[in-house]
C-alpha cells in the first residue's frame, strides 16, 4: 500500500477546489466580458510596442506615443496593431 501524494500547503484538489470557488468547473463569460477582455488585450499589445491605446467616450480609439496620436475606429485597431508589429 502506498501513501497518498501530499499536496503543497494551501492547495485544494479536484472537486474541493471547485467547491471552494463555488463553481461547477465550467467557465462562461458574457459577450460584454469577452469584448472587454479583447480591449484590454489590445491595450497590452500596444504597450509592448511602446504605444498607448485608449478607448474614447464615443467608442473610437486613440493611439498615441510621444508626440503623435491617431484616432482609430474599433474595426481598424487590429490592423493598426499588426502594422506596428504588436505580438498577436
């Protein structure tokens, strides 16, 4: 008979972990949360290339770095990120 594997301190295993998080183990996010995640990812990708990307109140985006800026429609953001060499 072998001894059970010891868990590191603070670790919960399998079903205990799901119970602690009060979830059934499946993840679901709303479309708004998915959209917000995409926006945050765009901002992070721009930052990796030294640019800032901000969403304006009217829904357009403002990209800027040092002394220049450019307004972008949401549909144009991905192409702009590729143009500046932001990692995908």
